[in-house]
């Protein structure tokens, strides 16, 4: 998908092919410039800071633009009081952000790599997620948005490639959102920032430069908790999010050559997730395959699988397949074996369809 | 030869060149020399040790050789990375070699060292071989972590090197735990937990320090202050960049980390202190010539003048070279010979490491758990067991 998108000059076919959406409200305005993911995120942050004078962006090294250039130009435009560096202390960053949000501000905190989010895990799970609940709605930290690059990047090794989304999906009170492309990222990020709940926004770092798309320059928001069917099909439903969708698309194309018609869904928001869209798709196809980079045991695919079995047991024609990362720490030299590659997905599609 | 026996005891690098251990012109190889450190030590809640350090010609020569070896290894790693033989992340230690060497000169292999990701030279100092290091960097099976760790995760159990950690600051509580175990063992050993100025602001460090002080653990926290946490200067990240004072109730010592004799003196002092009284913090004032990692040019947040200034004024290898020359322990050409030999050693090690194979794909599954806790993985039909992960 990323490769196709990079081919310049095919605007119309892009929008027909990739943005057919069941949800009309999700259609953003169509004019825009071709930009990549980090530029789209940068635009979203500019707009967020512009439209709300009480919003702040902070994290490690964000002032010069950030290690992935997502925060370029923000300090120059909005000043050091609103865009600032923090020392190297994730727990401190998030705790501080929660406090800021509790005073009614929009705190957009960056954790430099999702692998480093664990020192802040207690703050996110125990403080942020439960604040509104335990104070009986007296207080809340809805203004909190945590942005973090996640996912494999080819050479990241153990601590620059992890996908920790499933840890946070287990916490009621949080929202977890993962975009697949620049246009999605900008709209979703603005929705996350403006959503009155604490949100964790994981950005697929592989796509920062790789994914290029037309993105409208103005302020627009995409709805949370709405999955998008990005490709219609009839034989099997495939679900993924983030960078994995481009792998799934390649698998769809390969399966189409073998006569299998795949329906591809981008989940977008992992919790609270859009069960209805997925259920109606599975009712149509009768088969489901979920793919994510995180290890298979306890990954978010397990939740989707269990929920769909509850809802669609009698309609299912084959066991739900999960093609995910292996149950090992993210390896160094074995990355290609560990990841759910296109061939693994294609194998599973065929096995499921021929069950 | 007595001299070579002494050198073998002091230094752990392989392949001694015995030609250089002929009797020296003016000083005997066993005679002691007293050298003053570049600057006096500064103490926090403790009386600092004396500035006068005792050393021998053999020791000084070994310092020179070992630091040159480390320097050459790091520079070679730089070019290997650029030619894509090393992938992933690579954090180079050149400029900071004196800390690794000075530390080793004061302790034994039964003492433990634990550090963060800038660990290539520490591993070498602990007895790692060049081939092991390059193989690990290139992800080959002869590497010290069998190719599964990479640049950031060098380990050497038999010499008390506990690695090689990616998450900033996470190694410090671990180091204090090692000290706890050592206290039980009663072998008169200590643990050195190395961390950087960036990690000095991690909360877990203070938690571990409190526990160590409460229980009088033989833990020595060494802050390798190279003044930049990635791209952030210390004064931008820390309200108090006097890291040796950060322990508050734990005494501290500020040391010129670019002076290997000062590092040796401070480490010896710290070990004696820790065995009797509990934790102590050493702040090593040092500098790294390379950027934070290979993806950082290192010049966007500091001037080239600053880097070259440090190289001229404070380079650890140059300091030892001047000492060796002024005490007539070696001539200019002797030292050049050592450097040439070191270069050759490094090149041979690289060639050997390059021929080594990548680990077998089955190694992807090993060492997740101890063998025997099998996880089964079925295909979509749930009839055929596709794999049992060990």
C-alpha cells in the first residue's frame, strides 16, 4: 500500500481504492498535498496548538523537532512555554502530563519509543485511566494524549520495535488509537487530542517516511471507535491496524490472484473497538483472520477473536486465524522470521478458506 | 619474563608483544612511579583520596595499549556500521576509554560491572575478545551473546560483566541487587553500576540508592557524565548537574574521567569505602567524540571546536602517551609500533568475525524460557501441531 501510494499522479484511483468507507462521516475533504506520516502528524500538532491556547506538547527532545521530526517548527511558532523538552524520565513525563490535564489543559506527551513506555505504565494505568472513575467525575485527565512511535522498523532490535498496544487495551478508561496512513493520522490525532478521555496514540514508525498520501491542509477530525472497511470482499475478513495493513493488502492482492476475495478492515481504534462493523463483515464472509506484530499470545487479536466467536459462532465456517508475531522477545537478527509476513498471512488465508 | 607476567595480571587483552617488554632504558619495569592526577578530586560528604597515584611503567604501557585497542575497535565499528555490516543501533565509547581501563586496574574479575548500552569497551576491559565483540556487533554466533544481543547487549558472565542494557537507568537497581548478593557472599567484592548523565534523572536510580544506603550494600554508582544525554546538554536536563552530589546522604566523588590514573585511584578508594560503609557515587567527568549513536552526527548540539578542543586537551590516550614519553618508558616509535600492532589485531579480528555465521534460525526460540515449558502452535485447522516453541 505504501509503495502504491508513493506512485505519484494517481489521485483519483487512490481515493477510490483505499478510502471507500462505510461511514460517511469519516470522509475528509479531498484536496490536499502529498505528504508523509510525520509531516501529517506535525500538521495535526500545529492545528491542535493553534486552536486551543491551553494545549502543550512535550517529551524528550521534542523542541528541535523530535527524533522522527514530528514536532518540527512547533517551538518556533508557539514558544518554549508550550512546546518543551523534558528530562529523561518517562514516569515523570506522564505523571506531569496527568497533572496538567487534571487542571483542564490538553497535555500532548510524547514517549520517544513505545518500548520506553513501561516506566510510565503505572501512571497511565493507575492514575490516568481511573481518575474520572475514582473521583466520581469530580476530576478527570481527559486532556491527556500520549503519542508514541511503535512497531518494527527493520533494524530496531529488542527495544526499538515493540508493539505494546495490548497492555493498554486491557485498561478500561483508556483509548488506544493506531493510524495506518498520513491522512488517517492527522484526522485521528486531532480527534484524540480533542477527545475528553485519556488516549494513547501509537504511530507506526516504519511509515513515518515511507507512507505518503494526499492530506488536506485544514482542520479535520476522523471519528474514534469506528473501524473502516478499506477493501470489500466476500470470502474472508482480514483485520489489522497500523503498518500491518500494508502487509495485509499485499496478501489480499496475492490471494485475489488465487481467486480469494478478501475484505480488509482497519480497526483504527483498539479500545473501545467497533464490534459492529467487524461482526457485520464476518456475517458476510464467515471467516476471519487477524494480524498484528505483537506476540500472538495475549495480543489484541485474542480479544477480537473471542468477541467475534461469542457473536458469530454459528456463522463462522472456520476457526479464526491469528497471524502475529511469535511468542519471543522481539529479536535482533531474526526479525524477518518473527514478523507476520505476507507469506504467513497468505498461507493462513488459504488454510482458512479451504477449511 | 617477570614483566610479561605482571602485564598479564594487570591487563586482559590478548596477544602481548614481547618485544616491547625488553628492559627499559632508565626505569626498571617493576619500579613505581608517582603521578599526580590532572585535577584534585572533589568530595561530597567524604574526604577525597590523594591526588598522587602510584603506578608502574608496565601498567602505564598496558593502559596505553588497551586504550588504543578500544579506540581502534570503536573506530572500526564506525566504518563497519557505515558499510552496513553492523545494523541496528551502535553507541560508541571513544573518548571514554579511560573509565573502562581505570576501573579494571582497581578491581578484580570477581567484582561486578553493569552498564547501559555504551558497553563495547567495558566488555573488552572485562576480558572480552575482539572477535567476540565484532561478531556480536555483526550478529554472528561467535558473539559474546551468541549474536542475539547485538551492540547494546554484550555480556560476560565469567568476568562479572552483567551487560549491556537498552532501557536507560534500568541497570542501576539491577546493579544494587548484585551488590546485595555480593554482601551475602562475603567475598569482599563490590558492584559498579554505570549510568550516564541522562539516566541520572530516572526515579528508579534514587529508589535503588535509598535501598542500598539503608542496607549498607557494596554498590558503587558511577555516573559517566559525558555532558550530553543524546542531544540534550546536562544543564538543560538537570537542575543540579553535580551528579556526585545527587546522592544527598550518600557520599560522592567527582573524578576527571579522562585521566585513567584518577579513575583508578577513585575506583580503588570507592571499593574500599563501599566494602566498609555502603554505597558511594563516582561522577566521571568524561566526553564522547562520536554522537550518541551512529545515527547522530554529534555536531548539531555541540560545536566541532568543543569536540576538537577536548581531543587536544584531555584525550586519555594522549595523556598516557605524554607520560610514557616524559618518563622515558617508551619512545615515539615504540608507541607507534603498539598502535600499528593494535590496528592489525583489530583488522584480523574483523576478518575472523566476518567469516562467522549468523545464528541458526532455531535460536529464535531458544532461551525464552528454560527448556521444557513448551507452547504449542497449531495451524488454522487445529489438527496439525505446527511447532512447539521451547
